[in-house]
C-alpha cells in the first residue's frame, strides 16, 4: 500500500474518532528539511515555530519556510521554550541562553553549572524558568539567570519537565516515576509509573500526561496529584514527546518507531494519525498557530506539520444514535487476558463496565458484571469446581461502545 493511500485511510479513521472532525480532519501535510538533527521545538512569541537544530536554532513559518541561525553564544541546544519575558530560551551543556525572535544572532548565554545533561525547559507557575538535569531540578529567574537555585533529588534521572496544578512535574526515567515539585522545593513527591517515561505535558485541572516506552506493550499515561497513574496502551509506537492541544482538548504524542502521532484524551482514549516518511523518527512535538501541531523528525532531519486539530462541536440534543451521548465512537480494547480458579486478569484501554461469561462444558453459563478501570484489572469471582471452562470478557464504555469479546480457556484440576 503506498504512503498516500495509507495516510488517507489513517486520517479518515482518526476523523471517526474525533467528533465533528470530518469538516477539518487532522492530517499530516508537510515535512520541511533542516540542516541537522532537530531536537526541542516550540511555538515562539512571534507566531513562528522555533527548533533546536544541531548547533543552531531554526525558525519555521506557518507556511513551512525554514531559516537557520548560528548565534555565537549557543552551542548545542537541546530544550527550547518561550519565556515569560518574550524571549526564546534554550538549554545547553553548562547553562542556558536567551534570544529575541527578532534578532537570534544576538543571543546571550548564562552559565548554570548544575546543567550537565540539558533537557527540556518550561515556564513554571511562579513566572520562573525551570529545567532538570541529572539529579537536579533547576529554577532560573528570567530577569537574573545568575540567581538560579537548584535542588538535588536522590535517585532522579531527569528527562522532561512540565508545569500543571501549581507544581513542576519532572520525568525520572530510570526511577520509573514522574516527580512533582513545589516551587519552593519543599515538597517533592514521586508518582510511580510502569517502566521508562520520557517526556511529560501539562494539561487541564492539574493533570499531566506522559509517554512510557520502557516496557511491552508500551503506554501513555495520565496523572494528578494524590492519585495513581491511569494508563492507556500505545503498543509498538515508542511514545516520546507529548503536548496538550487546547484547540481540541487532548494530548498528542510523537510515536518515534511508528512514524506517527497519537492522540490521548483526558479520560484515556488513544487514537493514531499517520504517517510521516519512513524512518523519519518523530521525537518532540509542540502546538502551533491555526490549530496545527509541529514535530521534530529526528532521523529525517526535518520538521513535520499537522493541520486541522480543531475542537469537537457540541453533540446534538438527545445524543444521536451513533457514538452515544458524547459522540465517542472508540470502543474499549481488552488485552493480556488470563484466568485462574478465582480471578480473571486483563488490561483495559479505558474505564468501562465488563461482562464476564464463565461456561463449563455441559453446564449453564455464569455471567458476572463488574466495573473495570483503565489499565490492569484483577476481578475475583466464586471458586470454580473441577472441570474445563471458557472465560469470555466483553467491555462497554459510558458512550455505549462495545469491545470485541476476548476469551481464554481454563482447566481446573483440583
């Protein structure tokens, strides 16, 4: 199947998953070459997209025109963000640098000894810039970068950082956690996740989302302060960079090995849009103007563009017959089903009601109904007597969408 046909099919499939999107369905509609490997990417205060590219910074207009700059005070930039002072800020080994989008070549550098492994950078709820490096979380006042403060966090292996709910959220990759940090450094709370988180994005109502590529099947997840991680499957995609798009109220994440992007709703539903060029390696992602998304295509040395990320209209009165009252057409997915004498275990892509049917040869089937959460579930039932059984599970979400039935055989010998 050629790339154009595959992209059309994938775009049409995603349109079904986003209510009202048939008028302006999200689509991959541009790849723009840069001179070196792109890393961090952000929307600038001037309405253009800015990316760290090799030892340079690049400006990409909404139409896709690329201009690169090689400022003397910028070495090998990694993270990039728009600061609260209207400048663009980058992280680099040994410090940070800032520049005006009107004059990138006049960038100013600032030494920050605690930045030995530069990562992403963000503006915190206190109006300061924040980043993390190694086992340090770093706060940088934009008006006085030399007055930066930092906090060592035991066991931290820092990756991405985001702001949400009045806190900073830092990925601890090898520690298998997302760490929330108050702006005074007084409260540091680890939130365990499954295996190998990479980046994190702030969302609404104090929620954050992250990609986790360190296990099989791979996942994306959501967190709020004081609650356990809620996980959704994203297998064989290597989820990495992630951002929250206000234009459609969902998270979007780069799928490095699948050459696609995924969409994660705030309640855990996952869909996919593809595809970028083979081997392009989508790594980091940001929102852009006019309902667009932009990605650094690391292996392809390109910047990718997605347009049509538009908000879903309100559902018609009465809900309509298709997709339930909220227009949701995405059915739950059941995976990793297993059964024992008193318990059935499985993974679920979203919270749903489940119907468990236990059928023994020559006997009437038993039907058990339970509520299940997104992620791993272990649901108990009465002990089974000796015999051979077939255990089937089907899930139905709040919008009325039913999963495909999954079954497993069980032999009880005692």
